[in-house]
């Protein structure tokens, strides 16, 4: 791998100005690293705009591929799929009529009992355009930004309605969503068992994105595999009752502290997200 | 400073960062996304001057961080160090040999994430780490090692295709022709 010859011109490669330039660059980077968060976010947004043409190209390529796929589908299959969707639509309409009746009833009971009125959440569909290129973060970028009304800390759900994370930063045209399992996404959770044990969903493993850790459970928590874990009403960010996942094993005590923890298998598949719902209050 | 090869390197850096974020195939298959920037830095450090090395480290590092949750600028420092060390000793390296390119790419790709993680921990960030991170580190190192000779091959071909072709001089010279026969 090494050869003994050392040409004279290569010795001249690093002259004094280059060392000075190197030192200046290092100092500038250290300065950037210590900038306030808001300034860094703006700088990131400006730098990220370099990728806009590539996002556009990737999006149009996907559209072309999807159209080509649609054109290849035989008419009989399309008619069959249309029929199935029509039936599903009728069923869903019936369910909506029933639930709106129940919601009205619930609202009247709340008024009678003098409970606080629950605000309804609106949803917006967003497309996942990018995943964090670094392996040590679990975030995605979506194609909705502040111009679509997004702001920080809005809950994000999978297409099936399972919790996947929250909006962590917003630019004009896109937003970053920090997913469950990332150390920066902690979710107050409730186990749907008799004791209604409360805990906090914290980070998961770096390799398997389908399991996360439910920690800060009571030391005597009777948590068993298969029990549902949903968002707790103690959270200021997430509306209560959204399914996070199922308990994967029995609760185990944590050394030196009087709490226990358990693994949770997430209901949403985080590794194949293409579209997500953003909840608006 | 030769402009075209350097523009090609920067353009490749931009595409590499975008592809690492946009395409999930390797991550879904192996559990880790391969970082190709250290491999590209090996190529740039061994074939270009210090100005290009500095430009690539700053440009690609900032681009990478702009798409990531990483603090802005954190990816620049490892790339800068890799480029600097390689350029200091580049006259001693057999840069044309594939095994040397692979080894350098492997070492650079192993060094870069370790340095980034250490810097993140120094800045009191909490990246997602565990025993499985070792597997990710191995995948990143080998992936970078494999990518380095490919970068060398690709840029050699591109430079050959887009650069000026060397003029092949004939050994024939009319003024030194020996004419035989009677005049």
C-alpha cells in the first residue's frame, strides 16, 4: 500500500496558506455548531433548498412510474377494484352515520355533566419525501410546510391511523417528523389493562424500528404481552387513545430504581412509510 | 485548479446525499444506510488539491446535515480530517491500486461515523445507539470500502470522456525523411 518514492512537488502541496485556510474553516464550523437553534434551522432550510429540483425530479419520476403502472392494469381488474371500493365506501358511510350519532350523544352527556368540550382534530395527508440519511436518527421529511398550516409538535399518524411521531421542525414547503423510537420523541402512553398503567415511550433499538421501549411503568405494573398501548391523556401534544402498539413481553424491573419497563411492538410499520396523516387541532 | 472534474465531484456529492435520504433499499435490506461521502472524500483527497478537498468537505458536510437532524456542520469535521490526513500522505499511497482504494475507503468510512457520534455526544446530543450500531458501523465501513474503487473507476471514465484527449504524435517527421534515388 505504501511506496517509498516521495516526489518533490507533493511536498509543496500543503503550504502555509492552506493550513491557514484549514484553520479558518474549522473555526467557522465550530462557530456554526454553536449558533442558536433558530438560526441553524434557517440555515438548514436555505441549504436544503438546493435539493428542491431533485425532489421535483424524484416526485415526477414516481408519478410517471405510477401512471405507467396504471396503464398496464387490465380494465376488468379496475372494474373489480372499483366495485370493492364502492362497497367499502357504503359501509364506511353507514359507520360514519352511526358514529356521528354517538358523537352527538356523547357531546350532550358532556354538557349535562359539565365536562370540558372536546375539540375535534382535522387531518391532512402528506407524502414522505425523505428519510434521515444518518443512521443514528429516526426522522422523515414530509411535503407539507408552514404554507400548508403546519407547526411544530403536531401529531403524525400512519395511513392506518396509528401514531408514528410528531412534527419537529417546519419550513415553508416541507417539515421534519421525528418518529417514535428516536430519542427525541417521547410519548406519554397508557396500557389498556385493568390497572391502566401509565408509562413513557422512549427510544428503540438502532436496527429494528418495529420495537420501542415503554419505560417508567410502576414497579408492580401488571403488563402482559398483547395488551394495547395508546396515547395517554397526560400528553400536551398527542390526543388520547391513539394506538401506538402492543406489549411484546412481560414488564421487567429496572435496576436501582423502583420502576419497570416493557417492549412494545409498534402498530405502524415505520420502515415503509409513504404517506402520513398530520393532525390539526 | 481544473474546473470540470471538481464540478463533477461536487455534483456527485450532492446526488450521493440525496440518494442516501431518498432511497431506502440498502437500509431496508441491511439495516443501515451506507454513507458514501467518506469514499468520495478519499477519491477527492487523492486526486485533487487541498482547495478542492476543503470545498468538498464543507459542501458535502453541510448538505448532509441540512437533510438530517444532525447539528449543522457536524459532518464537515470528520470529512475534513480524512481529507487532510490523506493529502498529507498521498504521495506515499498507491492510489491506483484497487486494494489500496478499498482499504482507504474502508478506514475512512469507519472513522467518519465514529467521529460524528463522538462529536454529537460531546455536544450533549442523544443519538440512537445500541449494540446493533456495531452492525450498522460494519455495513457503513464495508459499503464505503466497496464504493471507493467504484468512484475511482467512474471518475476516470468520466474524465476520459469529458476531458481533452491526449494528442498522439507520430514518429514520422517530413524534414528528417531520407529520400532515396537520383535527383
